[in-house]
């Protein structure tokens, strides 16, 4: 039975990297108070794990932890956002049932579900806010997409260069200012202006980057790749060591996949053909295809990350092992759950970096410029 609409809407949503600026744009269309979950901490995963099946993957546990934090702050509408074509598509329904069983009264808007559609989502928004015009909805979703895109563009530049900044903290301060300014604009041309402004600001930051730096590509499952807290800030740890980091999983990429899913699946199946004959679901096929692309581009190593028990990514690992052996390219594997040790992650990254550095120095006669 559908919940009665609250007199005053208070809408919350889970964290997903720095994409909150876009989710706020979507939530604002309900003309209610926006309830931001507090920054993710160890407490988030602890309270999420307590209310989750033991076999559920960490994206389930983190997001239900975020929902609980929003509900405790007074949210009565929750937006389930994120998602892929794996079992995450069922999580919204399961989390809704679990939270209501705990006694919370709220309405869930599910963006990722097996039986959802753009039309159903639009009708849900209209039902909750009858004053909402289709024009405003269209504009709202376009603004959100452009904000996602702006975040991806600036983040991509930073992760490739932050490891070489002369004055430590310059990129982080600039990015923080960028997010604050991006949050305050609500016109498409202004979003573009803010993005271009901060890309120029990033170009002004002094860096000392060697001509041939260590390059590492990050591949794997959608949520733990994007949400830095869930992977213990792997990108930052690599940057500290003077590594140029590349990541291709993003919301922009995911939304484009919704439109071009068949073409992209066929593209990566073709690239992965020596190792893979059939699509293995979610990002598994893409993981293998991107791995081969990066190795052929001369990347020094890859890091594959996934939640513990993620079936598509587990399925890709046997092929990645063979690819690593055939191309003689190191691949480091991480599997995250609620008990993963941060110390263990950092220790393995340090060892991986040392191996890549020695391998590259040997190949190039110690002229890489990496310390």
C-alpha cells in the first residue's frame, strides 16, 4: 500500500562519491527540505551492516547506513540512486521493506529497479509535487547530468595530476571550492562556466610531473570504485606516491551505458574475445575490455576492486589473471567488506607501488622520475 504523502517533504539520498551536487538538483524538484546524510564514517558501515543480511555486499550496507542516518535526521522521502544491472537493482525494494519493518515511515523513490522506467519516475515526482511541470523536470534532470559530467571532468584531471603537485593540498582546496560553487548554480550555461573556470584553475597549479610517470588504471565494480571511503581512498594513496591514476567508471559513463548498453557490451566483448565469449553481467565484461585497452596503451599496472561476493567481478577475475600473465602486466586485486582492514589495504598498495617502480626503472634505466 502506498504511503500517504507527508505534509512537509524532507528528502534524503545516499552518498556516492562527490555526486551529491547532482542528486541535490534532482531532490530539489520535490520542493521540500533536503536532508544530507553526514559524511561517511566507520559508523555508517557499522549501522548498515547491523541491519543487513550477512551475505549482502558493501554497497547495500553503506547505502542502508546512509538511509538510516537520513531518517534519523528527519527524512520522510528517500531517493535510491546509484546502481548497475547486478543485484543492486533489487536493493531499493529490499531496503525499503527492511527500514519500514524497523518502524520508519517514509516514501522510497527507486531510480534503480528491475521494473522501473523514466516514465514511472517522472509520474512519482509529479504525484509528490503536483506543481512540478514536465519542463522543470526535464531541466532538473539535465542540470543533474551536467553537474555529474562537470564533477567527472574535474576529478579526472585531478586524479591524473594530484600526485605531482608542488604545494601539497592545492588540488584538494581547488576541488572543494569547485564543488561549493557548482552547488550554487542552476543554469546549464553557468555549470559549463564553473567547470571551465576550475579546469583553468587546476592548470595553474604548479606540478612537477615526469615525462614518463607510473600510470595505474582502476577497474571494477561501480559503487566501491566511485565511493572513496568504501575503498579506503585508493586513488589518494596512489597519488601520494607519485602515480598518475586513471578511472573510467563514473556516473556519466553509467548513464551513457543506459543509452548505448548493447553497443558498449558488443564493443568490450570484441576487445575481450580471446578471453571471453559471452556477457557476464553488470560491469564484468567492461572490466575485462578496459583492462586489455589500458594494457595495450602501456599502463604499468591495474587495480581491480570489488565488493566481497560480487558475482560479475568474481567471474572476471580468472580472465584478468590470464590477461596479466599473457601481457606481463601486474594486477592488484581488492575485495571489500565490512571487516576489511585499512592498514592491510595501504600495505598492499605500498608493496604494489614498489614492484611497479622497480619494474619500470629496470625497463627504462631508472629514468621514470618516480621517487
